[in-house]
C-alpha cells in the first residue's frame, strides 16, 4: 500500500513493522510454551480440551495452569464457583434474588472461557483446524466436544431469540464450557488410571 504523502507512507510502514514484530514475538512465545508443555503431567488434558470449539492451544494451557488438576473435584459446580461464573444472590426472608455473576476467583481463566464462548454465536461445524486437533484425540473426547458444540450453538440462538442480552448468553455458555472442561479432564483421568490388561504368559 502506498500512502498519499511520503509522511503518511512512513507512518503506515511503521505500523506494519510494529504488528509484524508482535506477531513474531507471539510465535516465539507459543513455540517455547509448546516445548514446556510436552513434559507436563497435565499435557494430555491440555490436548484433550482442544476438542472444544474456540479452545486452541494457549487457551487450555492458560486454564489448566490457573486451575490445576480438575480431577480433584467431584462435580463441575465448585469449578464454576472458583471461576466466578455463578450468579450472585441476595436473600431476605423468603425472598431469593439472583444477580450478575460474582466475578470472584480466577479472572484469567474466566476471561479465557468467556472469549471462547463467543465462538458459539455461529452455527455448529468442524472446520479444518478443529478437525486436525480432533484426529489426535480418542472418540470419547471427540464425542463430548461435538455434543457440547451443538448444544451451545443451539442455546445461543434460543436465548438471543428470546431477547436475552448477548453478554448474558455468553456467560451462560462459559458456565457450560466449565462443566465440559471438567467432564473432559475427568475422562482423561479415568482413561489414564484404567488398569491395563495383563499380558498372556509365554507358555
């Protein structure tokens, strides 16, 4: 692109160099992060979580690094609470009123979930990038990811059609994503802990 004046062209090129420098820096950091994750005991969970739409490598790394081993909880409700995705409550006598989310707990993981939840405003599908991630995962994990995607896309359309504000819909989907993260992490944990069949004796 050529600017109408030399000064404008110089400013434009400076912006291009700045963007390119940031992209190269991000690529270097992601490469280093991938190398570190390879030896992490929770690496299988990070890989499995990429079965979800809107969840690429850096997102599950962020979530698991902040939340730790999810197999320690028996159900997803404590996870939703830790992420600050549960509605606040104001009770007086017999009256019980729910308000906006508490925003307590881990802000980084909550933000990553909400950003990922926006991808469900589009119809359910498996694009090329998601397909490449799915090919490396067991069928059980793939099934959880696809079933959850169909449910969230349908729910986004249903709630917005009812007049619910898009931000509220996304928060509801983020809660659903937290439950799905727990289910996938539990599936990975159970698979890894399953007893291996004994080999037949050599006689």
